C-alpha cells in the first residue's frame, strides 16, 4: 500500500498539518502549536512519532514542531540553511531519510521563504506523498513577499522554478499535500483550495506550471499580492527561537469591577459573541470580534502587539475556543476572561448598542447629508466595484486613520459583514455614531449602488 496520510485541519488559519505513516511509524509535517490534535491521531492509529518535518520557518503561526519532537523523542528536521536557536537535524537538498518502510527525500524549493523545503515520501508500493508547504499549492503557489518586500520579484522567480523542479522530480500520480492554500494569507491570490490533488492535476491547472512565460507569471502573481496580517512580523523570530509548549489551562476570571477598570485603562476587552448580539447590546468600550472563522487572524492583525487582552464570552467553552486560536499565533495567555451577558457584567448605564442595516436601507439613507459610507474592504476588492462617494479605509488601517473619517453617521460595510462588524465596534469604541451594514456586497451591486 502507498504511504497513508492523515490530515489535521486548522481551518481558522487556512492551513493543514499532516501525519504520514506506514502503520507503525509516523512522520508529522508542519504541526500547529496545539499538539493535542496531532497526539490524538497518533494514539488512535497506534503510531510512534519518529520524525517531525518543517517545510519552512512559518510566518502565519507558531509551530508545535520542536515541542512535539521533545515529547516524543522524534528527530526534528529543519532546513540546514535556517539560523535557529535549538538542536535539529539540518536537512539539505537531495538528502534521504529512512523511517520504517518510508523514504523521505528532501527538496529545496525557495520562493515562499529563502530556505523552504519540500519532502517526497514513498514506500515503494504506490504513489508518493509530496509535502509542499508554501511552495506548490492547489492551483498556484505561496506568496513571495513575506521575507522582504524588496526581494519579491527575486523570490517569485525562485518560486516559479521551485514548482517546476518539484513536478520534474515527481510522478504524475503522486499526491500533493500543501500546508497553505485553504484560506491562509500565506497563499497567493489564485490558490484554489480543495480537498486534494495530484502532480498530474497540478500540471494541468497550476499557474506556475501552465504559464510558459516566466515574466508573465511573475507580473501576475505580484499584482495579486494583497495585505497580510501584521502579526506575521512576530512569527518568524518566535519560530527560530524554538517555541515552548502551549498553555491551554483556563484563563483567570475577572470580576465586573475589574473588567470596567480594564476598559477605562484602554485595554482590549474583546467580546466573542455573534455580531448581531454585540450590536444589540454590549458593554461600552469593548470590541466585538465574532468567534469562529478568522477570529484570531483579525484580532492578531488589529491589536497593538503586547496590549493587555481580556476575553468576554457566553460560556467557558467559548473562552477556551478563543484561547486555542490565539495560542496558535503567539498570544499565549489572555490577561483574563469574563463569562456572562452584558447586563450580568456591567451596570445598565454602561450597556450600549448601535443599529444594523442592509444595503437596501443604505440606499435610502444616502439621501441624508449626514450619511457617511465607509468601505473597509481591501484595495483589490474595492477596485472591482465600490459605492461612489464612499470613504475607503481598509480595516487593518482603521485605527491609524480614524481622523480621515468625515463627520456624520458612519455606515460601515465590507464584503459580507464580518469585517464591517469589527470595524463598527472599533468606531463605536472611539465615539463615532455608527451603523453596521451587515449584508453581502453583491446586494449593493444588485441595487445599482456601485459605480
């Protein structure tokens, strides 16, 4: 039988980790920091973790690789060219490692990072498994501007050649297993996602393989690169130092009086409830970031790094879920948590709300001279269509550009309502008269609001 592969999905960050095995020995690829998910798979399958492979020094999450190797005694494989502060097996191009019946071949694939590696694992009994990290994704390749913006063209060209090198070293039937490409901001804009792919499928559809003109590929990929979360700046250094274990023990509770003191001190007190509940009633001065989806991505993007953080939720399970998502991006321990509804945690005069609306209502409100339309989408989204006369401030720039928002009642929108809800809470906290447009932007197009 071919190498068996189990997938550990981290949908909140758009990434995957993998466990390749021969029924006895396991090879874990790019594990996230909350290792209990990997450990449960190893236990359920009765596997011994023999090797942990890193495809690259990650930019979008804190790795669990070093800790997993320490817990299991597994060999920890990291590129020889990476300057790290811990002991590892320094992997080099063309090197082969044998684990049980499996053979790991190391392939240097620079582009996403300078020192990026991919791994081809086979056991001689069928297609190989090709672990490509942030190199060859489903439909495209990983982004190339994370190392140094000035080197983006150089690394894009390297990425183009790395993708082609990988497929030339592989068979058409080999299964492709990327780490990124499922919603991660480490992906380039044209990655397709999906549940699986082979080298043959990528030969037919991957733009790094179908585009014969390297210059055209470079121009197109670079033009599609959009903003990425600011917390990425902290991940590389953390991963080179060698992260310790994640602490997922319960967050210390905070009493209502202390909660109020933290809000008044300017701490980030983040309400995890649905945006509909937050807009209806929330504690004045809190920030609403709905739990689920890309909660950690946007909190990590917006919060000034190192700012005290307190979580407010409806249950201990909600707090624990948020805590797990945050530990993956290096926010190790929230400074406290409070559980309950706004009226259970604050005096009535501290409870506030603001209106929610649709684009249908905005169409009528635009006749009012006091109406300000604020678009918090990315520049590439706005370029595809916008509401004439609207003010554009991408959400990740909002806190630095509050002074650019015109005076009036601010109707804030994005593409679907999720980012607009975060922005509305930040504006409300800053004292703006705000209306959340909780609607899909396609409705604005249908109504003829765009120009």
